[in-house]
């Protein structure tokens, strides 16, 4: 594609990177990425992907902006209070980078809309805050053949990984790591257990970096690894995640063939 003078200036720090260059920036501008949630993780994800020039960004969320969100969800502000998060986020993205097309989905991800929605995008990034959505998203991305960049935060801890089991061995899926959701009430939500505001920016930015690497096809990704962060003790650990041959989704004899169980 032919870049305009404005685009050459805007993306110059990308284009001079040998790993990106003009070809890589063109790939970013042609990419389609779906973000699940416009909250603590979705906020930095949306901002950095938009700033990088990801051409089409979809965002799905059914919530509205409230005051307690502003401690960490930096894409919103006090003028957004009471607005749907997707509308607030879309306005901020359009102000940041007019090159980006924002596709707004004011809804909750369900078994009825997941496959159709995910099928419209190249890569999916999970910024949700509950296990039901994470398992639904993992199953839907596998069935749709889409790469999933997943993250989670709570209190001072975070984790990031990439799942693309649809490509076959040795890539695992989320169920290879967590076979079943934990019992209800065992793991508190952020509203119950709290979360350090800056942690969302830290983990969400790492998640955005992994999305950009997947689009560009550069570096070493996190498929087959789980990055764990303990920011209270400045501790970082990367553990290996192997494909489980007994996984009900991507294993040798799968029992999950659709989303009917969700």
C-alpha cells in the first residue's frame, strides 16, 4: 500500500524497526482484532493497538462506565460516566487515530453470538474478568480457528499467554492449562478482591505487545508458555504449558465439538 505523508510520520518509529518496516506496518493497518471487554485490560489493549495502527478493532462489552472504573480503566474519563463502555472507548480511539475503524458490539459474549463474531476477525484478545467468558472464548476461538491472546489480573498478580491449538501440536489451548473453571466463589473478582490500578496497564500492554507480534509474525510468542507476574514482589516467572492429549477440546479424542455446553 502507499502510505500518506501523515502515516509515514505517525508510524515512523515502527517503520524504522527492521522487524516491522513498511511491510509490517501495512500488515497492522490491514489487521482485524477483536477485544473482549473495555475494562482494566481492554483499556490499554485498545489504546496501544489503535496507536500502533491496527486497522480494524472490534470491541464487545455490555457494561457502562462508573466511577470505580476510572482507577484503572484509563480509556474512560469522568465525562464518560453512565455511557456504554464500548461507546466511550470508540470515541477515544477515533480521537487517537483516525486510521482505525472501530466496530462496536454492545453485548455480552454468549454461545449464540461467539462464533459469528469471532469469525469476522484475525486475532482475539481476552480482557474479560470471569471464567465463564474465558472458557467460552477459548472453545470458540479453537472451533473458529482463531488465535487467542489471553490475560488476567487480580490484586497484584497478572498472567498472559497465547493459545492457538487450532494449528495443532505442540500448541495447547486454555483447557490444557485449566481443564475446568474453579468452583464458584473460590477465586474472587476484582470488585471483591481488589486490583492495583497500574497492573491493568502493565499486563494489558504486555498483552498488546503479543497481539502485535502475532500480526507481524516476529519474535518468540507465548504459545506453550504462561507468563506470570507478581508485581508486589517484582517477580516474573515463565512456565511451560504443554498440549494435553486428554484435553476435551483439542486432545486426541475430543468431546467438545460445539458451544452447546456453555
